[in-house]
C-alpha cells in the first residue's frame, strides 16, 4: 500500500511539473486553471483543520489526514510516513494545547482535480505563537476521496522563515 501511495504522489508531482513546463511559455495568455469540482468539500476540510488548530484540538486537526501507514508528510528535508508518525511530529513540534499551537491561517488556496477521487491543494499558511517568531510558508496537500470524505494522503509544507 505504501508503494501505491508513493506512486500516486509521484504521478501527481510529475503531472504538475509537466503541466508547469508546458504552460511556462504561455502563462500570460492562459486563463487561471480550472478549479476543482470538489473544491468546496476540500476547503471544508482545510477550514475544519484551521478551526481545530486554533482551538488547540490536535486530534480533530489530524482527522483531515488519511489514517494510514501510507500517509506521508515532508518538510524541512524530513519525511514522515504513517499517521502515527505524523501525530508524533505535530505533538513534538507544536504541543497539544491552544497556548503551544497558536493561531493558524491559510490563504491563496487553489484546488485542482487530478481524477475523480483525487485532487491537490496549493496554498499559503501563517502561524503565530506566544513568545515565538511567526512562521509562514507554502504547502501542497494531496487529497484522496474516501468513504469518510476527502482526506490528505500527502502533505508537503515549506517554511519561508
């Protein structure tokens, strides 16, 4: 299953790069990409995560991710595989309370369908925490439609500070 997820993530990445290369010469002449038909449902997941984070509810925040050993997260040159590893990473980095987690905002969200049951979202994030410098960056989330709704199967987050 991990190999299948890796192949899906790799396929999505290659697809995005190829589209970008193909469009790079005509970007000024091209309209915005067609937004996802599943955009509202995916934005709802992201909004739920933001609200849970800002309430200090890490457990609810994590329900946006697919609970699987194949779920992956990359950031800062590190890879984390599996829902449990993701939980440990978030707990270690941000704690599990409103005071330690801070206030999270998302902006410039773009959701693009890849297939009938998969899509990706690119956006910006900004995090304010007490007695710490603000953090911000860009993320790409790969979503899979499951029986429990849209879930994140891969998260690639970068920090610009």
